[in-house]
C-alpha cells in the first residue's frame, strides 16, 4: 500500500519543534554554564532562595514578629543524618533582638554582630570552592518591621546549590521558553493553515471542474506567491489541454461528417449493380455508416454545453424513441413494446437521452436472434430500462477509456460506450440484469438529475 505524502503543516511543525527544542537545550546549557562556573553568582542565588524559604516561617503576633521552626524546617536545616558539613540559622530584628537561633559560637563566627545595622543583603565566603561554604543574610519586611534572616552553610550538606540551580533553570528558562515554544508552534501552524486555505479552495475547484467547460480554471486569489506560480502553470496547462481536446472533438465530428457523403455516393453506385457482391458491399457500407453515426454521437456527447440541460419528461422521451425505432425493429423481425409506469421530471438533455435509449434498443436488436421481444419501460420514478428476452449477455466486458469495450467477437462496443458517456453526463447509475438464454435488462436511474 502506497504511503501518503506528509502534509506541509506536519513537515514545518516537526522542524520547528526540533529546532526549538535544540535552541532550548543550547540556551539552558549556556545559562547553566554561566552559573556553574561563577561561584559568586551561584552562591548568592543559593543564599537568596534559602533565606526566602526561611522567611516564610516569619509571622506577626500582637504586632511583633515571631519565627516558627516546624518539622519541615528541622528536616531541611537541622537533621543532617551524619552528612559532612553544617547549617546554621539565625533570625533577628533590625534592632538586634533574636527571634530564632540554632547556633552559639558559630553564629558569632559566621554572622554579622547584633549591634550592626545589617544591609538588605550581605554575603561572605567561608571557604572557596564547591561544595559551597558561605554565609549571608537578607532582610524582609513584616508589617513595617524589618527582620533579618541569616544563614551559614558549610560544605553544603543538603545540596542547596543544586536545588538553587535547578529552580533558577525552571523559573527563568524552562517555563518562559516552553511558553514561547508553544506560542511559536501554535502561531506557525495557524499561519500555515491560513496560507494554505486558498490552496484547499483551489483543490475543491479542481475537483468541481467540468471537463466539458474549456474555460474552467483554478482560482489564484490570495494565493501565496510560490503556490500562485504553480497554480498559474496548471491553468496554462488546462488551457493547452482544452485546446487539444477541442481540436480532437472537431476532428471526430468533422471526419464522421466528411466520410458520410462519399459512403452515401458509393451506396448509390452499388445499388445500380445487380450482383450479390454489390449487396455484400452495401451491407458493409451500412455497418460503416452505423459506426460513423456512433462516432458522431460520441463526439457530440463530449461537446455538450452545460446550458443545454432542461426539465424533461422521461415518459414523453421514451414514447418518442419507441415510436421512432419501431419500423427498424419490426424490419429486423423483432418486436418492441413501450410501458409507462409514470416518471418524475428530471433535468436532462433530451436529445442525448433519446440517443442513449436508441443505442440500447439497437444493441438489443443487433445481438439477439429474430423473434426477440424488446420492452422499453419508463418509471416508476426517474428511471428508464430496456429489456429483451434474447440470449443474454455472456459477459460484461470491462470498459476501455479510449473508445469503448472490446467484446469476445473482437468488435468495438461503441453503443454501450455512448450509453455510459451520456449516463455519466447526467450522473445516472446503470445496472445490468442478465443471464444466458434469459435475456438482458439494462436500467438507467436518473435520480441524481431529478
């Protein structure tokens, strides 16, 4: 099974996603390297994030700040489970009043003296390198009261550096770039859909083109420039094809008309010759004339003007065809009957419907033995049928798109080709009911033309 071609939206979307993800990875890598190799920036980021977490435990009671050390606090800053390093926390007011402290001499060693009016943020390095050994503090406002949260981290036993780095990546890079990525992909898909909307309209127009309309062209309104050039090239191709088809139609009609005259003259000359071979030649010329008439009918069916359709009565058309073909049928030692079950008006080209029914009757006469009974039935509803009680069709040969179909006898089935072409012009359905020695019934349903 042939795999379908990928859509333009899919191709562009996949490439945008791939390059956007690559850009995100590269940008995250650059930012990560910027922080990782700058110990001062990374340690400041770590202290700021950890002091902000500690500040969430500061509350106001009776207008005074308090600090609540809950279980989460102990798990994060106190219970180190024997890990190397240490963490010290002190929370105090601007005036030097201590709200919380888990250190004694370490506080004096690492933090600012209580008598000093601390800045909004400070930091000092205890020991160079990673894992970090730093101390610092940050001031926070609570109902107008300034509270300083101080933190000393020695050998970073809980990996605060990695947490700070990941949080910074997530807040500053991953979330914004993900939003931008979604917006870019969404806007790109929307833009491509909008740009291809005229192309979809052109596809519908191409499917709706009537091959009989030589002036049919694809619309190029609001087309993207690159696609407009392609559609314009297709329109030029349609114009050349229309000219070629028109030339072939003129040729088919003209040659059938031009040959008919010399054939008629030849028949007149043969009629004056009293010889059995002359009669055989006349029969051959009659067969040739019949083929020329069918070729002419086929050519006319291919040159139908869409304005030729009109509301018609199938019963009236059927009655006229039965009356017109009766002499021919009786002369060939067959019989014909017309049955009318009542039909509904349909939009057809009456001359073509007459031609279609005439071909079905002529086929029934030609391919069945003398004494065959032929019935032309109209209705019920928008359908007609031609039925015979002859030998039936041995097979239903496949249609050949170039001319007609080739029967077992090797002859060309132009009659049924004409029938199929006229039915196609009226969007009618053809059904066959046949069996050897039980006759054939060909029904044409014109419900789509109602």
